[in-house]
C-alpha cells in the first residue's frame, strides 16, 4: 500500500482544478513497445489499441479460500473493471530462508489463471516490499535477523530478495501477455518492482537498478514501474529530464494518492478536499503528476478506494465506504481521467481479512477498507456506480488517450467543466463538477461548447456533491451521438439494431441529441419523452425526465434502428452488460454464454427478481444458474436458514507455562547470538528477542529462574509487541501483572517498558520461576526504508532488582518458546500466519479433530476467567441451502458498541484456521466474517477460542453467536480447504 498518513494529509491541500489545461505531457513522445504492450505520453496500448486501464486491487492472501478468488474476480469484472492488481506477500510464502511454498492458499499460478479466465488484465506487484498494512510490510520473519539494511544494495539483502524474486517472477513471466515462450499468452500487462521507496540515495539507486535487471533476467518483458509514495517525482524514467525529479531505471512513472477528506469521530463522512489536478489541468512541474514523466501516460498505481481502520477506533469502514463511495468516485476518479491519468488502480477493490498474524500493528483483523466489495463479499452501492462508470469506458474506446480540447463557456462561477478530446476521432469527454469539486450546492446552469457537430448549449444541474461524465461527438454502433446530458452506460449491437442505455439522477431533466440524414420515426414504448427534429442540422433532440425506465425506439433516418433505454440512476444500476447480452433485474450477473440457440446466465439474487433480457434473436433457450427460465420470468430469491446456538462448550486452562513445575527442558536457552534489531538494549543483556530464535508470529513465552534474595523487589521489562500488544508476568504460577500497549494513530506505540512490584515470595530463599508471555501483534512496516520492521518483538531486557539503592540485577537464566517448530512449520498448509506459541496451539487444541472429551463443561458468557489463557471449544452443524451463497460470521458481545466495558482478548480458530483476534476493550471489531471453504456451510464445524484475561472478575468471555451477514441465491461452487484436522496430522517439529 500507500503513503503514510502524513503524506495523505498533505495531498488534501492540492488546489481545485483550473479552467485551462497546461502542457504537462509530451504528445510528440515516441511510442515505446514491449511486445504486445506499448505506450506513449497519452495512454497504454495493447496490441496497438489505446486502452484505459480501469483497475482495482485484491489480495488473495487475505482470502484463504481459493475458490472464492474467482467470486471476487467475477464481481470486479461485473463492476466494470478491465484490470485487477495483485500484491504478493513474500512472507506469506516463505517461513524460512530458502523455503518457499506456492501451493494451496498460496497458489499464485492458479490466481493468475483465474484472472485470465475471467477476462481481466493484471498488474503484478511483487515487492520485495509491499507495505499493505502487513506485518513487516510483507517481508518474511527471517529477514528481521539480517543485519544488512533492507531496501538497499546490501549484498545480504539482495541475495535474500533474489531468492523471492526468482520464484515469483518465474510464475508471473508464465502469465504475461507477451507469452511464456511455449505458445501461451497470458494477461499480465504491467509489473511493479518496488513500492513507495522514498529514500533516493545512491544505495537505493543501485538497488532499483538491481531489481529492474533481475525482472528482465527472469523473463519479464512487460513495462516495469515503481509506485511513488505520493506525487514526489521519485524514480521517474531516465529520459524524463524534468527538474527536481529523481531518475530511476523504470519504464513508466506511477504514483499513489489518498485525498478526499476523512470520517469524523462520530462516523460521518466529510467533504474536506477538492479533487486534485494531477496532470493536464494541474500546476505542472515535477509535482504535476503526469508531468513528472512527460513521455509516459498518467499512472495512478493506487488511488483511494477506501481507507484502513485501526485498533481503538470507533469503526470506520462503513463511513469510508461512503466517504470514498458514490459521488466521490464520480468526482475524483473523473478528475483523474480528465487530467490524462488513463491508468488508474483503486486500492482496495476488495480488502478482505487480515487473518491470523498477517496484520501490521496499526490494523486489526478486518481489512474491509470500505471497498466496493465488502469483507463479506457484498457489492456495496459504490460498486453499482463503478459499474456505470466502467460501462462508459468500455462503450467509448475513444476516451483512451484524450487530450485537452479547450475551455467552454459556463453560466455559473460555481461550476467547472473539463473538456477533452480524442486527437484521432475528435470524440469529446466533458466532466462537469462544482468549483471547487467538493462543493455541495444545488445549481442550475448551462455551458456552451464547440463540439464536433457544432456549437451547442447544454442545460445542466448539479445537486450537492456530484459530477457528471458526458460524451459528445461519438459514433456509437451505427449511431451518431451529438451530445447527451445523460450519462452513457452501455452500447451493444444485436441483429442489425443498436441498444443504448443512458441514465441520470432521479427526476432530473435530460436531453439527448442524435444526428440523422433525414427525420427518423420515434416511438415511445414506455415512460415519457418528447422529440423534435432540426432538418437543417439533422439533429433529433429527445427531452425527458430520468424517472424509472423510459424506452424509445428510433428507426429510419439513414441509420440502423436504435432502442434507447433511459433510466434514473437506480434503474441503470439494475442493468448488466455481459458480452452480446444486456440483462435487467438480478443483483449480479456473473456470466452470459451463448452456444447455438442457448443462452446460459449465471448470477445472484437477493430477493425475488423479474428477469428481462436483450439477446440475439437466435437465442431460443435460456438458463439461469443451470435452470431453464423464460424471458420475463421472476427469479427466486434466497431462502432464510437458521443458525445453531453455540452451546456445549468445553473448557481447559491454557497457560501451563506459568506453573513453576512446567517442563521446559526442550525450550531454547537465551544466549548472546547476533543482535540485528534497531531497538537499543541495555549493556550486558543477552539477545532476548523472539525473532532471533525463529519465532516471528503471535505469542511467545519466556521462563526465567533466579534465586530468592532480598534484592528481588521489582521486575523491570522492556518489550515489543506491536499495536495493542500485551505482556503478562507470572511468578511461581501467580499473576504479578500485565501491561498493554495503547492503540492509536498516526504511528501506533509498539513497545513498552513497565515495572512490576514483586511479591514477598520472590525474596524467599530457593529457586523462583518467572513466566512471561508476550503477544506480538505484528512487526512494523518499513515504509520509510529505515529498517523499522526490525524493531524489537518479545522481550528486549528484563531485570529483577531492588527498588532503591545501588543498581543491581539479580542473575536470571532465561529460556524461550514460541510456535511449534519455529521457522519449520508444523502446519505448512495453513502456513506462516496461522499459529503462535500458545501451549494449546502447540498441542493442536485449535484443530477440529482434537479430542476434547476430557475437558470440563463450560458456560458462555462467563463471569470469571482465570489469569492467563483459557480455551473454549464448541462444535456445530450448518445447513445453508444448496444454490445459495452466504457469509456467516462470529459475533462477540454487544454488536452496537465498538468496545466492551470488560477487558479480555480472544484468538479465534474456526476449523483450525486462525481467523482473527478480538480485543474486547480496545475494539472496534466485534463481528468476524468466516469465508466458506474455511467454514463448512453444509456440515460439521468446530470453533476454538483462546481467551486471555487478567483474572479480574467480569473480565471474561461475553456472549458468542453465529450471525448471517449476507445471503443470496447463486454464488459459485466452494470446496473446503484441505488442511490437517487432528494433532497427529501435524508435522512433528519442535
């Protein structure tokens, strides 16, 4: 991901658009070709055809059910996108140096094949560093122990990154559009070699040169780029020759940006900034977006499709879905398009779940992001708007490579119009917004423009925060569109006639002007519209209100017949244009395949829905999800289904490491192995960091022995545990105390230095045992290339000492234990992210097949939990009706509040998969969606909860229940992800 919050905040100050364009691109720049992909200053070209790249991002590693990857890709395609961007998480694939896994939930080859099958171009972003709010920014845990500085030309780091790149590049090369050398041509069109590298020293330049050369040596032949952390002009192509930019080895310049205001503490969106002009209409110079690289097209590798949420917030994802949702997309994405940014990728299109130990310290489990596709895989209202905007881009290929066409005359100073044209066809694109674009007034106005078919005055209105994307002077099928104040969503040709779909805001007036050689016949089939023909110009003007759906048939006049569908915005959102077919009604149309006289449709319905189809006359038979239907039929909606109550809980204590008699003979001894952390430690301290011993994720335990002495009065700790992390301290089996790291932004606190008073028992003669559990809530990212990911995790230092008097530390012999096997995973199927070092995890208590019959019966909610960790297990059966796609979640306590009045935390295991962490008193997440494939929708399931608390009465597990978060009829086939079920199936490592 993107720039830090300070960068995002700076973007908000960019001024609103100017009326006149400035020369910020070299329109005479030569075309540069990379096989089937080429570009000039105006656009990317695929097979010589100018193409607007309209992309959004998803992370397969944030959806550990591979069958559902296809569901997301189909929904992206249906939402109007022609491209998908993929980050790849190095650490997700490599638990140990030299060990890599690309199988199962890590099958990148399968992911890229799916994207190709679903008809999407792909932008690959392989790191080595990605950020993405991932622990270590995507670096593997073992890299933390490298003493060489990351993201430089340090030989040790380059050797490590080459390990990863050799493997991931080989997969990407097989799927690139230029072919794999064996006859297969894939769909990867652009490849990113590093992300947001803001340091531009000679060491970084040599590093960038190395990454470029490595990609080429590995057979990647498509254009290469780096994603700049804001519009800084860093790592622009060598031939840019723009002052105040930093040259690099990249073929193209790309940057990211997250403007658009914020959500308030009350969870309400703001309109705090206007859309910035990062190109043709901007101030120019090195900060002018496309102008930083005048020979390459405007390229936003990440633009805000939402924003991440953080520990301790009030829960902002729904607010973010609105803040960067409907209308925001029209205003901001349209401004980018008008400014010549013809490659846009929105972060995120689907955020998903940072399950297990994937998240960086700043974020909690949900990575919903307020994206167009929610974490539950629901199409939000903003996805409908994206479908309409993407439909325009698909319908008018002339939009690719537009340049400024000159100012227009506007009757209001509260409005601005961006006016662009295609140099090849003179087709026009006119973006109408407020001035500034975050204005929210209601305005009636007109503008006059010299268009390809003459000089015209267009009556318009803007009500509140909005923008309208208009086209004029365009050939659509066999029709000539002079102009329309409605927005175009689709155009298709069937059996010699054209079908066009336009739409506008509910009840607003609209007009469309079409050109004919002679007066055509106009028949209003439904709704209300009037027409007038100007014989002198050949203009047919249709006037109407956008209300429901109006149907107009136009025939004669020297052109093919036209069926013009005019809808209000809601009516337009019910249409799906798939190939040769236009469908109205369902909540989603996934595919439309014609074979002979049969049309096979697939999709989803949320409720009983009338089905209307425009298909070629040759179609005689229609199926919907495999069932024969007739045109005009009503499709059934989903059936409700009950969810079982979670009862028959079994419980067992889960902190045996605290007991003084616990057998730790096989634990690793703390020693003086090399220290690579950026965190300073006290002189004379051994290396206590968990990473140094191969424990990089989740919980880690320390046990220290010392002899009782009058000086054993307090314990002082320095530890690292990430955002909202925890340390618990036991002496001889009794809790001495715990410390929690506060949550928050902009940069969360991630280390702590508490002091604990020791009880009198510590001063009694004989051996005493300190047991310390540290919960590591993720390593920092390395956004600023300062080795911040190497900040300490686990204990940095520990001293038992007197409260007063001369400095003196009681000698302690320490041991450490974490995840079973450390870097040699006991459960390689679920992988790096799934497990930490709780005793129950090491014993397989989280697995569905674990035999818990010897555990005691328990009740939920509870009123008292012992200090340390207590495990709960329960089984249940689900019976989701066949042919339905549901998202079921696990909910804790009062869902209406972001935080509980009681303090405890829970690791959530569903069928052995760590699906997140609930921290009751920190929040905000209380509901955890569980994807099908992890959850068995038609069979037996098991939940295991590792509940950690301080033993204070009331700090205990609240009510836990299953909830249905989404339910549709349709979906795709989803198989259970095969993984170990019983402890005996785990690899025997330790």
